[in-house]
C-alpha cells in the first residue's frame, strides 16, 4: 500500500470530514497511480485511506477514516449497499423508476455516479481510482440491483482532470434501446441514455418538475432550456393554458415532442410550441414583440466551471432573469435555476435580485429550490450541492 504524508497543519479539513487531499497539502507521496494509500499527518498519525492519482490536483480521495477497514470487494459492497439504503423510504415519489443510486463523494463513493433508468443502470467513472475498479463495481451492482444491463457514460469533461479519455458503451448485460421509457411521478419520458446529456435525463430536477406541475394550471408557460421537455410535460399535465419551449438542440426538441405524445398531451387542441433556438435571442424577440407569459422556467446549462468564470456566468444569469422578469404578467411566476456549483445560493439570490431591480418589478420568493434528494447532499461535502433555484412571484405593480 502506498503512503501520503501531509504538510504540517494541513490535516484540519480531513479531521473535519472532507474527502479531498490537494497536491499542495502533501509533503511526501509514495504510491502508484490508482493505488490505495494511507494518508498520514506530519507526525505520521493515520488520518484516512483513499485512492491516489498523481496526475490530478486532487491527489487522494478518501474512502475511509477507520484504520482497520481494508478497501477490498467487501468494502465496496458495503458502500454501495449503504448508498442504496440511503434512498429507501422518503426520497423517491411514487410511480418513479429513474433514480440516482450513487452520488459520488456525497454517498461516500468518490468519483462514482450510478443512475437507474428502469431496468438499466448508467454508470460514470469520473476518477482513475474508480476507473481501475470498474469491473468489480459493475459486478457488485449486478449482484445488488439485478439490472438488465449496465451502460457506461464516462464521457464527461471532468475526466480530463484525471488524465482519463472519454469512454462509453455497454459494460454488462443487454445493450439499452435507443430510446428507453421511464416513469417520473406518473409521467412518462423517453430517455436517450446513449447520446443524451449527462446519463440521459436531468433526474436532479424531479421535485421541481413536480412543483411546476402543481403551479402551472391556467398559465401561459415559457420553458427555457427545455431539453427533452421535462418541465413542459409537467406543466401541460398540470393544465397549463399553453406552452412555449425553447432549446438549441434539435435532438432534444424532437424527444420533447415525442414525450408530449407519450403522455397523450399532444392533441389537446392547444398549440404547444417547440422552438429550436437560442434562449438569449428568443427572449429578446419575445420582448420586442410584446409577448407575455404567466410562468417562466429558466434551467440553463452550467455557465461556470471554475471560480474565475463566476463573474461572466453571473452576467449571463442576470441577463436571462432580467428578460424573464420583463416578460412576466403581474402575479406571474419565475422558476429560475443555476447548476453551477461555483455560484453559491447567496450569489444566486443577489443575481436574481439585481435582475428584478433592473426589470423594475417587485418579486417574492415563494420557494427555495434545490436538487432532488437522491442527489444526496452531505454536510461534509458542500461541493456536492450544486443545483439551486428560486420560485419567485412577480408583484402586481412595478417598483420603478
Ligand atoms: N430543464 C431540462 C434540463 C435543461 S439542461 C429538464 O428538466 O430536463 C440545459 C439545456 O439547455 C440543454 O438541453 C441544452 O441543449 C440547452 N441549451 C444550452 N444553451 C442554450 C441556449 N443558449 N439556448 C437554448 N438552449 C440552450
């Protein structure tokens, strides 16, 4: 087993339960890539045990703080079991068969994402430590979950930080169909787990889609960054008066219209519009045309990946929120999100506040929103809390 010794005084975050050890905190490192290492403080006292990658800034991700716990097959089985157990009971609404089963660090399994889509599992190995143990992990998942197949979507950019190439394909069992049908709170969706975003579907927005369904009744809805129509289907199922949905991806829009049909919502005698276009431009066009909506959803992609991109991201968020406020009718609702981990909830409130000020509208926060609870949030790993949102109600009068 390899060993990593920290510089004096650098053990505090570890004592406080954080799983990452950065290169700058290390005095001595003696291990091979991917190996399990013991992490010691400057006095050579045991701090924890994790896997090592010399080509990542995060040199070690801790797996255990118990010196007696060996990292063998049984260890991974226990961790996966605990992760599955964490989802028992309260976390998933009825009539839902698409769930995040393992949320990496936040579930004590750094670098590993596992999503269940009905009988299939989709896995992301985001680190070298997981990459090297993928076969074992797949074997254990098959034992514990008994899926029809396990598909890999390790084609995330973050793998580059670990010097790993993108990979995807069947890991075990049957290949998934091109389109897989899932159920979310009683609504059905086609998911493309082979070519869709992330592992195929934005499972993290489940609870917020359920809320959107509840508040959409009788409203004219504008769903920006609609992807495969999750919020649109929810809003129409919730008796929205009419909907307009916008996304740049033609493939996503095609699946969104298929999802309307799948739920029997396509021929309700209302023109629900789907636009392949850039939200920044479409919002401006609607403003110039004097279009108005009663409920707008803004669920943009990640605008900031690093701390130095936060300012530019904030400008982007403010722009779309400002435009959305201007398009809302008095009493209208804005459901607005940021999935950039580096944008804090506090900053997000400020951005939305600034947008309301500039738009000259009064607004109240009806709900503070976050990722669905199968995207577990550990108190010890704030980095895993990335999705934040606000449901705002615009006042009857403008403040300007
Ligand atoms: N709300 C969706 C997930 C949104 S993901 C759901 O519940 O499933 C973000 C989406 O924004 C992606 O589909 C991406 O294609 C789209 N996108 C990115 N930049 C865009 C832009 N400038 N204009 C319109 N769509 C954009």
